[in-house]
């Protein structure tokens, strides 16, 4: 099956022009953000980028090396699978929804399939164990399959620069239908109408608010409406609930600690428990406070016991 004819050639396109073209629609990497599944970009930030209120953050080191190593990852995929892939230097556009766009990495020769090349830190290796694929990437690839009308996709990922994995994923019509509905709502009822989505509780949303309102010097007292009262009552209730839950949490921990006693580790049918004593360490803060002009005296901070547990699957 051929790629949709609705496309924009990117071979001679500048980065600035590419950014502007991306503002005209929702791309694969945007999809997880508008669903609230991207911790680096909240729905409100995505909305403000699309309406031109703020600029998109420039690619960092991780994204830079991801792009640089894309060809290496693609070639390794071919080497290990025998499946050849080719570049698609176009911004692809959905034949029915012109706001739904895709910048795919590769098409697979002889198959109605696409290839997505990834690089990630070794800290994320657990997200790729077995058949696992990070959920934001699943959303991204389903978006791509919707735009390109492909039947399947492959992921090829270089983890920590040392481990290579590849996965196959089938088209999920139910997920794609849901995704299109959510993207359609975001684009038509928010971006096109200039109505921001609901503010969420993500760290990114909090950082964006600080960027929008960095100063608080205006002495005028502003009058807020009933919605603010309702939110503040809700906030007060949540704080009380958190305090109660924290006490309950500590109570459970203390009861288990009594059962563990002097042992460093314990286990149940379903959990592994670690309550070992950390090694003594140099207390630099106390040293600087008590002996700022001396370097031959120091205090040793006694080791403490750190309580952790994890479910055994």
C-alpha cells in the first residue's frame, strides 16, 4: 500500500520551517502529550505551542543523539531481522483529517509497515523488558499507523549505547479510534477555538505557570470567583487526607519494622523487604559549621536504616 499522497517534502526544509509546519497539526510525539502521558510536556504546554503563545523547546542532548544514531539503529534492525527500511523525507498528512500529521522514521520494504528508531538511557531498560514498550511510544506509533494506514510497526531501540532490542506491534483499531477522537477534540475545540485545555497537576504545568507569571509584585488584591473558593476547599480537604494517609503509611511501616526486628532483609509470599543500616558517612555540613578553619577534625554521622519494599511478581 502506498503512502498517503498528502504530504510535504522536507528534504530542503529548514528546521525553522519544519517547526512552523508542525504547528499546523498534531504529530506523533504530540499525541501522548495531549493525553497527559508525557511527563515532559503537559496538554496546556502543547496547546500554547500550537497557538504560537510559546516556542517549542529546542531538542536537547538526548534528542540530538537520537537523531544522529537513527541510521545506525535502522541498519542494525536490518542486520538482525533481514527487513530493509527506507527513509521517508516527508511530513505525511492524514487523508481525512488534515490536522493529523506524521514524521515517520522509516518504511519497511515489501510490507505495509513502518519502523520507529529509538535510543534511550540504561535507566529505562526495564521499560523494554520482554514484550514491554513505553506507553507514550505505543501512542506515537498508533498515531503514525492511523496517518499512513499501515497494518503493523516495528520498534528498534538502542538502550544505554550497549543493548539493542526490536519489537513488533500490530495495528489496534480500537486504540486508534479513541486516539483520533481525543486529538480531534483537542484540535477543533481547543486549538482552533483558542480555548485552553484544563490545567493539570503535572510538574510541567507547574513549571509553565512559573514561566507565565514569574513575578508577584502587583500590590492590588484581585477578587476571585466561586470556582476559586471551591478549589481551595478541595485543596484543604486533600491536605487533610494526605496527612491522614501519611500517618497510616507510617503506622503500616512501623508494624512491619517490628516484625523485621534486627534483620536487614525479610520476605513474604508477595514482597521483599529491605531495612538495612547504611554505612557511616562524613558529615560535611557539621564539619563546616563547627570547624570552618580546620581540616584535620571531622565528625562521623551514624548510619541510618532505610526501609524499602517491593512486590515480587
